[in-house]
C-alpha cells in the first residue's frame, strides 16, 4: 500500500478527494513497538501519545525522536498536558505552547489538540494561539469535540480557525453509536475539513462506520494485550490509582489487526 507524505500541510482547506488511494488509516500509538507494528500493518499515519489509558497525553521528546528513526509514515503528536477535561488554565496553555515548539523542532509531521470553554464551546482564543505556534504543520482537532455542547456550531468554528482535520466519535461513546452525527458533520463540512471517525473502531464495525458516514479517513488503536516478560512479580503493589492499568500487562498495536482493518477499508471504499 502506498504511504502518503505529499499531501500533508499544503493547503488550509482540505478537500477529501486528494488523498492518494482514497482512504487513510491513522493508528494511535504510545510506544515504538506499536508505531513499527502500525506501519508494517499498513497505517498511513500515526497519532503519537503517551498514556492511552487516559485517552492519550503529550508523549516524551525521546519517544518522538526514536519513533521518527523507526518509521517513515507521518507522525502527528498529541498535545494534551493532562487527562480529564479540556478546560485549560493559563499555565497549562503555556505548557501546550512549549510542547508544540519542541515537538516541531524534533520532527513532528503534524499536531493534535483541542480546547474548550467552561460552557462546552470551542476555546477559539486558545486554539488560535496554539494554531499560530503550530504553523506550518497540519493540525487535527481531537475528541475534545465529543464533549462539545453544540457540535453543528462547533464544526464551523473548527473550520474557520483553520484546523485541517477533526477526530470525533460523533459525540457518543463510540464512532458506531455516533454514526448519525458523524455523517451529518461530513455532509455539513462539504470537504472544507477532513472528518475522521474514531473511538471503539474494530474489524467488526469498521465497514458499517465507513459506509454509513462516507468518511475517507479513520482512527483506531488496533491493540492486543500481551503479558509482561517479568518473572519476578510483586502483586501487592500498584503504581497508580485503583483504576490504573495492570502492572504486568502491555497493550500493543497488533500487525494483523491493523492489516485486517486496512483490508476492510480498501474493500469498502
């Protein structure tokens, strides 16, 4: 499958039709192993995060640098200073600005962020500042959109600010549940921005989501659980809060899952 380098970041208004090969799969990853597996499986782009358990936070510069050594496909970096809501303080906004500058200087191909006001609208002022810091890289507005009060109004804001892409589950618990809204947003966007469904996408529902929405890009993690290689184990201790990930289990992007999703998309579109 062809990888798509050339079309990123050329124009502010993306039209859907110029994506070589018709569709693109983005895989969110939080390790070098997952990044490599996603590329082998046929992903066209990576969303690089730390802590997928919290929905994805800003990754370390070390992770970005090493991932860039191992993969050729574009790497979009998550800019999200903490888990929880998307209402950011001035200090958090400063951290996001700095992270954007650093990620750009260490080879990020694009950036992923979003910010809301306390009444559930797009924080246009903060987004404008962050977008200015991001230039000339393409930027995705992430699933902060799914916590928005009026999605139809918010879409126009996201477009007018100059985001290239919107990642959304259709403001529902998964892209399948949010499918009616995703379709409505794609119809509303009329190619002015790329709408990328994400959230709970698996080989069981991908075809329905692509056919039902008309989307040409989709976002998934395609992970499998793997047991830790640790032989000695202290089961009395956990490193995080009670809801934390198991200490002796890893989740890694699975080459065969990525490949299967890729094949489904190719056959659907």
